[in-house]
C-alpha cells in the first residue's frame, strides 16, 4: 500500500469515530499536561547539579523535590484520566464500526453473497473488527502518548542546548528511513496473513456445515488435509511477518544506540569548552535519553499502526462499497391490489452475463387468481421468483406491480406485500415465535402467530413441543424436519397477509395431508380474493385447479392456459401429464 493509500485509510479510521471524536480534545489535553509533568524529573535533576554547591542547598533541594513530586503525581493522575476517556471512546467506536460494517454488508446486492463466501464475510465483520479494536485500543493510545511526549521533550531539549538538539534531529532521518521501508514489507504481509486466515476459516466452516456429506463420502481425512495445507500457507506467511517485525525492531534499537553514544561524546566536548554548564548537560542528556526512547518506541509503533491499516483495509472495502442493487424507492401506497406484470423480461445472472435464463417472458398475475409455473429443472422458474422478490433486476424488459416498476417501491414496504416460501427455507437459531414473526415491523400477539401457524398447518406439531411457540429450534432450524421447516416458513409468509404470495416448490417436503392443506389454502381460503399467488411446483397434479398455468422451458414460456386448455392442445404439458400421471415435471 502506498503512502497516500495509508493516509486515506488512516483518515477513514479517524472518521469512523464519528461523534466519539468530541472526546479527543479532552484526551489530548490530559496527555499534554501529563507529558509536561513528566519533564519535571530531568529538569530538577540537572538543576540539582548546579545547586549542590550553593549555600542553603538543603532547603532548595527539599523545596524543589517536593514540587517535583507533586508534578509527577499530577502527571500520573492526568495520564490515568486520559487513558480512561480514550479506552471508553474506543469501546464505543468499535461497537459503532461493527454495526456499520454489518449494515453495509446487509445492504449489498444478492450477487455480492455469491462472489463472497460466508466465512470470509463473517471474518471481516467479527474477527477483523475485533482485531482492529484491539490494535486501536493499544497501538493508537501509545502512538498519541509518545507523539506528545516526544514533542514536549524536543521543546525542553531546545531550551537546554540548541546545538545538541540539532545534532539529534540530523540523525533522525536515518532512524526513520530504514524502519519505514521495513514497515511497508510488514504491512503487505499483514494483508496476506489476514486473507489466508479468512480462507482457512472458510475451509473449516464449509466442512463443518456439510458434515453429513463429508461423513457420507468418508472424506474426513481429505478435509483435514485441505485445512492443514491452508494452515501451512498461513504459517509461512506468519514466519515472514515475524522476520520483518524482528528486523524492524533491531534496526531501530541499533540506530538509537549509535545516537546516544554520539550525543555523549559531543556533550562532553561542549562542557570542556564551557559552552554548557554541567547541570544543563545533565538535563539535556536525560531529556535526550527519554527523547531517543520515545522516538524508538514511536517508530516501533508505526509498524503496528500499519498492521492496523492492514486489518482495516478489507473492512473499509465492505463499509464503503456501493451496492449494485437499486436503492429503496419512494412508493408505499396505503392500498395495493397485487397486479403483477412481466413485460418482455430477459434475465441473466451477473455471474454469467452471457447466459440468458429468461428470454422474453411476458405474463400477468391477477389478484384473487393462482398462476402456476411449471416446467423441467433449469427452465428458469426460480429466476422468475427471484425477480418478483426484487433480488435481481431484469437484463431487459420490466416487472410492474400495480403498474409501477418494482424498484420504485420502498424496500420494507415491498417485502411486506410480496412474501415467498422456498423449497429449502432458511430459518434462524431462535424460537418458533421469533421465526414466524421475523421481519415484521411490529411485535405480534401470540394469537396472531398461532393463527398464521394454523393456516400453514404448523400449529399441530408446534403445540406438542415442550415450550410450544417459544421452543428453540437450533441453528438454521436443524431440530425440525424438512416439512416442519416449510410449514413454519409458510406461516412466516402468511402472517404478513401479503398481496403477492410466492410458493416456490414450497410443498415438496410436506406429507400428502399437508400438501392437500396448502392446496386448499391456495384455492379455497378467504385470502384468495385479495391475493395473487405464484405457485411453482414439480407436482402437476397440484396445478389442475390453477386459474392460469405457464409452461416454462429453456427460459421461454412455451404454453399457457388452464389445465383443460393445455390438455386439449396436446403439447408439451399434455405429454408430461400423460407420461408421469401428473405426479411431477421432468427432471431434465
């Protein structure tokens, strides 16, 4: 990373503090007073050298040692206050940053999560922000402390001996140049280490999330080897990082030692020629020793600051990334009819822009009607569902809801009116009440949740659980069967009373009785009069009562009509029904 890039990221690091920055002047004030108080010991030590031969030396010594002690204790107390305010500020700033990063990730387009694996994103949101907080809490605190300390010492050194101070400053560029070059190398290694650690976490998470598959294929050793191989790459990077850090520290210490020897030699010559008094020399040497130490520590902190920049680089890449999806629109009408229109829609996924999965799709969904979408696997049915949920944008054509383009609606409003249930719904590691009420803008009564569960056919099994609706269901609903997860997901959709309901193979895991229950809900429920339903299924027997059936193949609507009309046409739909007996569409 170049210097301008480092400055830009450091500017962002300070910028994310936001309102917390108002406490920084107070921290600076405490630090400055604390540093000035610490200058008392070298000042009085040098003065004692000149006073020791004067009359009433004992009285002068006692008076000044008392004054020096008061200044030193005050300095320690002010340092304590400064550190307290600083670490309190850093704690609040970390929480603020982590919240902002997570919100930034949540606002990204759907394709972002296809390009970036879950483990990598999680590492940035949690691990990197935690390491950044630790680095800021320690590193930036030391950075500010030794910066103020060095400036105060430099001022007192100029007062004691401008000549020796000039010699010290001339030597400083040498002290800065080599550590700076080594710091660039170290910073690049830090970025590589963080990337490698994120990749290792992803390897482990992928294996742990698919343990049943790993065990089914007896590939435990293979996954262990893959993880070990990734760890070896990380270990090599750690070794290089350790070498860079060691060289940086050694170079700084060696150059500092040479500077001390040179100052002692020149100072002795000046005392011999009576250019400075013995007391001033003692004072300067003590200041210079502390100044050199401050510079050494300050320079040793710089690589840590650069390491912090390395931690923050990916964080700010997420934080300042502009989502590629359209922003939330202004529309939120008090009433919505649920009229959906696909107008000559073409679509290709961003990861495969040259492969059109939908080609010129045109159809209309009416309120109070069930539109069934059938066809072989890979024909584009789920892509229609994704577009209707505004997860992607059409490559060409447009999708209207009550005559308005979908992106013009407010994000939260749109998804309160358009609800979907997929074949493998995602539940959360919470209780059933929270899963069914998920995403609502209000906290529903238990009766509302129970009513939605009854409609979805989930109440019977929920009521038999130990804690009923407050039963924890495990990570991703792992304690429920596939059919139970679908029933809960259906209840989660129904409680919103949406104007558009999407059932994307949402009955595949249900038993026969519950499938019939859902079909009755679609075709006979009082909800039907105000709800447009898109029913995507492989079970052709379930669509016989649909108001409109679309047969989709290779991204094109090949046939459309009622079940009776399509059977009379004797086309692809008729062929599949006759071949399979209406049980399922072909798995092509």
